[in-house]
């Protein structure tokens, strides 16, 4: 699906409609020191078999894409998530 690089959207901070820049959300680097990551490692450690299922075949063929909109006046970023697509392309 083609998405324009600029969209006219409502900015909740400015309370006006502005032509906002569109970007694709990308997850940040995972931290090994995070509590969830440490807990997961602890659960996997030791004897007693596989504690988490090894997925042989993933259930979904697509991922939900998240769009980030940036207001040019106040630089406020808003997200619109939940578009399930195989490929998302930003076009001029």
C-alpha cells in the first residue's frame, strides 16, 4: 500500500489541521538489562525442558504497521497503529 509522505491531519496540541510528515515506526534496540528480559532469561535457564513454545509456523503472514505523524508547527508526534499490511511504502 502506498502512503503519502505528508498528510493533512488534526493536531491535538495546536488544535488545528496541519500538513503533517508521515514516518514508519521502528522498534528500538532491546535492552538486556530490562526486567522483562532478565525474567525471561531466568525462566529459560536450567533443566526441565522447553518452557516457551518454539513456533514451527507463525500464525500471521503480516505485521501491524504503525504510522508516526509529526506536526510541523509544534513538533508533536502522534501515532496511528494497527494497519495490517504486507508492504507499506511512503510515496511523494
